C-alpha cells in the first residue's frame, strides 16, 4: 500500500499546539485562568458572537479601528479645527493642545489638600475626550495620505515602519492609552483610578517630546473598534502562584479546535485576525505582561479605598425640564444654535451625565435610552455634527413623549 503524503499543519494548528505546550509546562494559576478566558473569547469569535480584538499596529492603517470612522468634511464637524484638512506638518498645533491640557491638569492638581470637585472631574473628562478626538482625526488623515501616496507610487512603507517621532499615527497611539484610561475611569465612576490617570498624563506632558518614547505601549496594545464604545484596558504582570484545583484549559482548547474544524465557509479575514491574537497571547505569556480589553464597570457607592467621582444623583437637567431639553435639541439640530455659538461640549457632558444617572437609576426608560445615549456619545467622539444633534433630538423625543403621556 502506497504511503499517503504528509500535509503540513495549518499556522492556526501550530499556534494552538504551541499555546498548549506552554500551559503544560507551567502549572501557574493566573496563566491558566487568563488562558481559559482567552480561549472562551476565541470560541465566541469563531461562532460569530464576538469580534477579534484589534491590536497595535494595524498594517492597513486601522480601517477597523475607531479613528477610521471620523468625519472628514469640515462643514459637518462639531469642531472644524479637528479637520483632517489641516496642513500635514501640524505638530505646532498638537503641541499647543498638549500645552493647554498640561495647564488644565496643573490647575486641577494645584489646590493642595483639596479633592477636586465632581464638576472639575467632569470638565477634565471633556478635555481628555477633545484631545482624543483631535488625535483620531490626525491619525485618519495620515492613513488617507498614505493611501494617496501609495496610489501615486510614492509609498514610503507600511504604517508600522512610520510610527516614530512626529508621525500622526505614532502620536495618536502614544497618547490614546493614557487618555482612554482617564476617560474610562470617569465612566466607571472611580475617582482613584481617574486621579492616577491624570497624574500619569501630567508626568508625560512635562517631559520633553524626545523623552516620551520610552513610555509607548507598542505592539499588542488593544485598540477600540470602529463605531464601538470605549473599552477598559488592563496592563499587568501577575505574580506566579501554584495551580490549585482543576484547569479546564485543555477542554476549552479542544472545543475551539472542534469549532474551527467544523467551519463550513472559512472567513479568511477573521481567521487571520484570530491567528494574530493567538500569537500575541503567546508573546504575552512568554513576557508575563498582559494587555487585555474588557467592558468598563461602574462603581455605584464609595467603599473603603474606593472613592467615587460622583455620588448617586437625584435629578438631571433633562429630567427636570424635558420640554426645555427638547426645544434646545431642536434648535441645535436645525442650526439655530450654531457650533460657533458654543454649547455643544456642554450638551455632550450632560448626555454623559445622563448616562451615569441611568447607571445609578435602572428602569424602563433607562433600557430604552441606553442605546440612543451610546450612539449620541459616539457621534460626538467621531466629530459628526448632524449625527450628534440628531442623537440629542432622539433622546429628547423620548423624554417629551413621556412628559406628554403623564396626566
């Protein structure tokens, strides 16, 4: 009988075998727990219930990343100074914004022995979000410029090879982890992490630009997906502890292999992304430095050592006078209240505070509004003026309908 030829194993199979071998050789509690969680996530990805976690760098310039959805038409932007149509060498404009943020942070921390008020925390969150939006716009411009250069035969290499110094792609991905950390801590209502994130930013802003590079997170850092809410990023190196009890890693890994083997139509893009995530997880295991993404939580009440940004609110301006909010939303949407007249950032902050209000006070109206609020917030972050004001009207219409229904 003629021997059958031996076919090489797939890259995915080899990567999973390597991961399994790593786990066999290390009976460490955190390693097995983290690996079980990762495999469960990959199973959901294969089943179409979850997406592959995007990570830095993205060779395509980040088409699927959040900055890929930024508004590019200055006439349709909330803040036209964030327009991608600025000159390519916009480092002076960026440095001016960084200097302004440093001044705000120094004022924030300048009151000795005084805990910043909730209002100051709210204003700092908006300042972080504005800078994040500006950097996202510059990053998208860099991607579009690279595409134009490539089309003309002037491509200077991949984005990954142009990430140092003043390049907008590098600047965006350098600052975004620190900005996101502060904004997410505010979302979680956790004062101590919020203060820590602001302190880290202030330290970086005080450094000369050439000394900041060593604080770049670099390869493997999780990225926010296009059109999706912010994610909480945890970067840590767990201490090894002996494995107690049974590990279900091998069982979960076999389930993943079965799902992969049972796929009818192969989604090559999904499989490529999944393979990259598996390989990145192996790197994190070998370096014992994990960069993991999760949904933000929420702290409803202060506990010892865990103060909140703001306690449970009893009322919100939109709830206090829903008809006034409806009129204001209409005036912003039809252009009577213009972006030049100001007030849009205040509306954004009040929408975020409304989001917080409903985290404290769950109920039927909270469930109806949760999606609308998220869409409105994302529209502001994407610098989309019509989408943001339309979101305000949709939220206000819910309040108006409820007010008219009341006797």
